């Protein structure tokens, strides 16, 4: 107890002294040895006699290749061990090594390493700057040896810190830094949005510069190494310089764009600005790939020179009253002053500020953020004013242009109205001319077609010649109609009329016409048809017109050669068929450069020579093919012939979908075949066709037995109690039993019995039928074929007499124009006249019906007598 009483004054003194120790760490007195050669270890440094006291002028050697050794010692008089953190202010040091030993110890001491060359995990204290924990035992003296080497600028300031005080200072420092960087990022984001929305280059460069400045600051202060690149290495050091050079170059571009250097500066100064930007770009490459220490030193000199000379263009911009030049200079003045200070520090001309106690630096940064925000706001307001002024100017210009446009529209409307009136008058005249020309051309053709039907239906040996005349007349009539339609601009022919048709019958009709055309110039005509459906839905008139034009073109330019029509089909999807018509010839061919011209109207190639034609055939074919969603292509080489390919996709159809079932050209048949006493057996599964054939043949005196399918026909042939017919007419495809089965049964039980095939598809070459006709069947062809198979002859006297109606006669003025039609034998025009007369004069319907009946039977004598009787009564 007495000993405790004697010791308490010492304990009280120690307690009073402890806060002083804790609050004020001792100050280290460093000695410096600059080793320009390097390569020496700590033992050599401990024994070196080259150490000199570290003066303030030697704290910042700048960019140096030397190795710096710092030596100091610290005595702990306290009875307990003291714990401190030795912190160096420069966070960018690349290699720092600390050796610690007690005084009197001759060894190298305990060595520890830090710096950007090494991973962050090797450090005992995680911080932006280099920090070594130091323990000084009680009553001892500890010696410190620091080895510093770096390619970046070297600064040797450092101090001892209590750990808690260091963390407090570091937290305060980082909070201020986060505040400053956050403000700069906000300004940069606002500028970026303004640049994107307004498409403004200045705002965009401004935002890029601020973002680059923030990133460079984070790397410069050690955040990049601590948080994003903790593995360390030389790349971290290079990144600092590269980011600094990029920030400087973006600031240079921003100044040039904002202050309009090209307009405000002399030409030589403007070129120097671009030269400085080029130097910065070269330094970026040098720092990234070459000697970093030399490149960084050159960068600091270039940036110092740029900062000093930057005042001149800003002053010129202010003198020439460039918008916002003064505000721009004021907003970056703080940045400019801080930039000059930092370049002098990096070059070793000024002592470095403490990274943990740099209130003035943060004041600069906050002032920079505020002034930049003011500058950005002013720039935004200026752009808004410019936009409003531009809008006012545009509205004024638009108002003037609208007034001019309204006056022009009024004048143009008046001119167009007058032109429209003139065009309508011209169109009426053209239509009247075309109507008269059409009538004058079509009227004689009607007589030709009527007499051709008389020859064809007479049942004589030269009946096929009548068919040739009729087909040629039909072709000529179609050409006349096409010429008139094309002259009218196809205004009346735009609409297609697809209906179910017999495809083989259409191809046969086209082939018959083409064979005649081909033979005129000693050409062989070949038809190759395979795998075609029987019935499709298509505009038969226009498809036939396209094929005839292609074949006529081939026949026109081919001599003593061959013309081939090849037809193939495929089914791209259910319910549709794709048909390809290939028209090839062995003619002279078409050059490649001429192939695009041949489809133009009235286009004739030089090789056409004196060939007849107006050059409309291929143009009309291409026109209708396009409307049918088809495509015509051409393949040709001079001297190797030509091939036209028509590709057409059409829907499939059934026979019961045919719009009407009739015998073609029935109203033009002028002769009658006497079928009295002859029996015919018809096998047809389509009821409409079966009834039509029965009615037509019964009108010629035949006795007709109808069967709904092939099986019924076979049963009729096999039935012993029923008489056999004189001839069998059968379809090919029927349910239960087809036409071939009917033929086989007839050949087995009545081989003398003739069998006539009526089908939508042609039979095979060795089918065995006595004759075959393709649907739709022409009455002239049917009667002619029946006459040949049964040995019958046509006779006008055998025709059933036309009943005398004795209809009342209309006034004579209504009959003007009827007598000339009778004299020309225009049967079709007479039927049209009767229909039109009944429509215009319903009171004389009976007279119109009598004229139509005589016209249907081609009884020109009765028509002439009727007209004479009416004229005599007047």
C-alpha cells in the first residue's frame, strides 16, 4: 500500500501525458540519399554515408529515374509500446519498400513492400496512399529505411499517424472527393442529355471532357488501383498518364468548338491549336507503348505550355464578342489555375500538397463544379434563345412560302381545269374514232367467220379448212381488239376474268394456230405437254393472247428451223398449280443489251428488218402477264435461238365449277346433220354436260341414251335385251369405271362399235379410241366427227324449219342498218342488233325475237323477206 501511494504521482503523470502522445504523433526527421544508379540493397543503404538532411526543396524531385533512400529514427520514452501508421502522401508511387530495425542492430531489418507495382492484397493497411503500420517498443529507438522508386512523378512527403486519426482524415477526404465528383458527374450527365437532345457538339464534348476528368481524378487519387485494378502492375501507372492526356485533348477540342477557334483565331493560331491536339494524341500513344517516364515528363511540359497559352484565344474570343466566351473563361478559370499548379508540382517546381489535408484543392474543385454548372445553364439558355429565333424565322419563311404556294395552286388549278376540259374533248374524239374504226374492222370479219362456220359444219371433206379460216379470223379479231385496247391505254382491259377452263383445249387451240404460223416459213412446230391438270381457273382469253404473241414472235424470226412449246406443271401448295410455258426457237437470238427493250411498246430491234408487225406483241404479253401476277423471262444468245418462259400460278378447278356447259359456236352452225334412226350412248358423270349433249344431239334426230358413269355404260353394253347403240360418246375420268373401261367392254363385246372420247385431257397415243375431242367441244367438230364415224352427210334441207311468227312490223326508220348486215351475212352482228333493239324498244319485243331466231339459224333468206315485208307495208 505505501508503495502504491508513492507510485500514484507517476501514474497520474503518465495518464496526463498519454493524450499528448496519442494526439500528436512524433515528427520524423528524414535523411535523403538519391542513388542515380540504383540496384543497391538495404544493407548498403544502412551503411551509406551519403545521407543528407531532407530539405523542403528536395521533397518533390518530380520525374526521376533515381532510387531515393529515406532514413530516420524514432525513440519511445513511454513505458508502453507505441503504434503508428507511416503514410506517404503520393498515392502513385510505384515501388516503396520499408525496412525497420532497432538501434544497434546491424541486420537489414524487417522489410515490407507497397506501391502500384504490387497487388493491393500485399498491403497490411488498405488505403489509397502507401501506409505501413509501425510499432515502437517501450524505451527503445527504432530506425526506418524507405526505398522509393517510381516512373511517375516522385514526391517524398509523409508523416506518422494514429490509426484512428488517419481513418477520420481519410473518410473526410473521400466524402469531399465524392461530393466534388458527384457534382461534376451531374453536370456531365446534364450536358450529355442536352447534347443528345439538341444535337449540339459543344454539349457533347463538354460532357465527355467532364466524364474523362472524373475518371482521371479517380485514377490519380488511387481509387482505380484500390477498387478496380487491385492486382497492380505497370498498366495502372500508364493508365494515369493516358487518362490525363485524353482529358487535356478533350478540353482542347471543347475550347476550339465552344469559342469557334476557326472563325475567331488567326489561321496560324488555329493550326497551332490542332498541332497541340496532335501532340497530345502522340503522347497518348507514347505513354501507352513507350517510355512512360519520358512521355509523362513531355506531357506535363506540353500541358503547362498549353495552359499558359490558352489565355490568348480566350481573350480574342472575348474581344470579338463570341457568345458566352466570358462565361466560359470564368467557368474554367479555377480548372486552369489548378492545372498550372499541378503541372508545376509534377515537374518538381512546387512542393506537393498533402493528399489528406488539401482543403484548398477541394475548394478549387467545388468552385469548378459550381462555375461549370453556371456555364452549362447559360449555354442551354443560349441554345434555347437561338432555337426560338430560328423558329420565328422559319415560321416567317413558311408563311411567305405558303402564300406563294396558295397563289401558285390557284393558278395551276385554273390551268389544269382548262387542260382537263381540252383533254376530255380530245378523249371523246379519240373514243369516237376508235369506235368507228373498230366497227369498220370487225364488220367484214363477222361475215368471214359466218361463212367459215358454214364450211366447217357442212360435213364435207374440206371442213377442216373452215376451221382454219375461223381460227385465223378469231386471231385477227383478237389482234384488232388488242390494238384498240392498247391505244386506249388498256383502260378497259385492267380487269381480269378468271373462270374454270379446260387447259388442254386451250393449249390445243394455241398449238393449232401456232402450227399454221410456223409452217409459213418452213418451220417445224413441236408441242411437249406433260403432267397438266384438266381444269384450272384462269382468264383464258388473256392467257391465250400471251401464248399466241410469244409463238407469233418466234415464228416471225425463225426460218427453216424449229419452234417448240413445252408445258410443265408443279403444285407449290394445295389447291394451286404452277404452270411453266416455254416457247423456244432456233432463230437468230437476241443480244443481252437488247433483251430489256423487247418488252417496250413499238420497239423493233435492228435485226427485225422488214418483218411485219408494230412491235406490240411482246409489250401486250408482258402487260397482261404482270396483271395476272405472272412473269415472263427471256434466255437468248446471238446465233443460238431464244427461249421465253411464262411462269403462272393459278388455282385448280372442278368440272362442275364451269360457268356454263355449251357446244362452242353452236349459234353459227349453218348446216344440219340428219341423225334419224341412229342411236347414241353417252357416258358422262357431269349432269350439265350430259344433258347439254343429249339435248343438242336429239335436236339433230339422234336417239340418245345417257349414263351417269362408266359402269352404267358397261352394263348397257352387256345387257342382252337392250339394243346396242350405233356409237358411244364417253368421258375419260368417271367414277366406278372410266372411259378406258368402257372402251375395253365395247371392244370385247362389239368390236365394230365406234367409240368417241370427249375429255378435258388428251388420251395416250395408243388409247384405242376411234376419235377424240377435247372439251369444250365445238358443235361443228362434233357433227363433223359423227358424220365421218357414222357415214352421215350434212343437208340444208334436213334442217328443221323455223316457225313463222308473223310479228308486227316496227316503223321503217327503226330498220335502218338492218339490210346492210343481212347483205354482208353478219350473223353475229344481226344477233347483237336484235338484242339491242329489244332493249331500246320493249314494245317491239316480238319482232326482235323473230330476228334473233332467224339469226340463230343463219336463215338470211327469211331475214331478207321479213325486212322487205315490213318495208312494203309502209
